[in-house]
């Protein structure tokens, strides 16, 4: 499995590399070729190379969703639903 790491998600790329996944970083691609300054070219690169985009960017996440491009979109809504809300009952005891 290969991952393309958006500029706002470097932490996750580093962690995936530690777990021996193949990782490519948008910032490095942009240094090598200015065409990657365009998000559409970045998404095409991910799709063509069978990569999963990891991003916090709303526009890129939505573009992946709309176009069927595999993506891990670290959206605020996702974090709320999967990380914050499930812990509220557990944490409530501190203030009851």
C-alpha cells in the first residue's frame, strides 16, 4: 500500500513510514516539479500511482470523495465523531 501525504499531514506520513509503508510527500513532489502546486495534478498522481491520499484539507478530501479517489480525510467532523464524542461519557465522571 502506498500513501501520498498532503503538506498538512506530515506527522501521519512519518508514522506510516515507521510501519514500513511506502510514502511520498507532496512538498517533495512540488520541489521536484512545479506542476504539483496544482491540487488536481496531485490527485491525478495519487490515482495514477494507486496511492491513498492522506490530507486534512477540506477541498482535497471532498475532491477525493466526489471522484472516487482513495483518501484518508482527517476532517473535523470525522475527529468529532470518532475521537471526541466516544470519550465524553468516560470523561463526564470528572465533573459529575
